[in-house]
C-alpha cells in the first residue's frame, strides 16, 4: 500500500509540475512537492536507486545557494551527474520536487549524486526522511530573527540532525558551527587565509552568542 501511495503521489506531482511549467516556465519548484507530501507524508524517503553515500546537504545562515551552485558546477565539470535544487527551494517540498525531476515514473533516482541546499531551521525534518552522508555548514549567525530566533536555536536544529557517521564540512573561522565537530566521527574544515586582497573593516561585528567552547564574545 505504501508503494502504491508513493507512485500515485509521484505521478500526480509530475503531472502538476508539467502543467505549471506550461503556464509559467521555470515554475513548479514547490507546489508539486507539497502535493506529493500530502498524499504520501514519507515521500522524500521512498525513492529507489539513491546511494546513501552520495547525498550531500549544504546548510547554514549565509552562502547556502552560492556553495550549492559551486559544488554543482564542480561536479558537472568533473563529468559527474547530480540532482541539485539550484532554484533555492530548500524546504521539504522543494527537496521533493528536486527528486521528482531526477527520477523515473517508478521512482528510481537517475543521477549519481544528490546535492541539496537545506534550510537550517527545517533540516531535522528533511534529515528524518533522507539523511545525508555529507553535510556542509557554512556558518551559524543571527539572521531573520522573527523566523529563526537566536543562533543557538539554529545550532540545536543542526545538532539534532546529525548522526555519528555524518561527515561534516565546517567553517574553521566560525566557532559556533565549528563546535559541532565533536558530535560526529569525521569533520573536514575549511577557511580563507589573509591574502593581498584582504582588508580591515572599521571596528568589529560582534554576534549576540558567545563562543560555545570558551564563552568569550565572538567578534569578526
């Protein structure tokens, strides 16, 4: 019954996506996913032929779309096929639409990798249905307070999405996201060293949350 429900959801979502595309080219990045999830709440986790070791998510406060598009371009240049939500539809419905566009009518995933920009607030919901093998956290900063609250709320959201075997890519220059490292078995760190084009800003930007490791104010 669950497989039948999934196939029905997939067919109707694909048809709605095609119809929306006729009316508004490039549209249909969210509604077909919402429709599919209405019919099959576990829709995102029911696709076949999707290698769990080749699922990559990018999340964080800033730079998600840029990082996702850079990674997609790198994979294309290397001749590796990937399904990517380049339109930035990064909630569960948007993830569903990305999978719909990369699968057959029977729900078989046709690409080699799945690369997704994932909204930091809804990451636990997405990971519950389709956990990533690789997770890049760009940073965790104060942003959209009315929607996201304080950065420590986002920190907890990302933290509860992790499994011990998740491989993390973490910003070595941002202590808040860096402090996620002990929760997993393997972390890879990235950062940008000062160079000839670096410049000093007037004063400092101080975030509202202290360093989770030492308690000192975080200043940039």
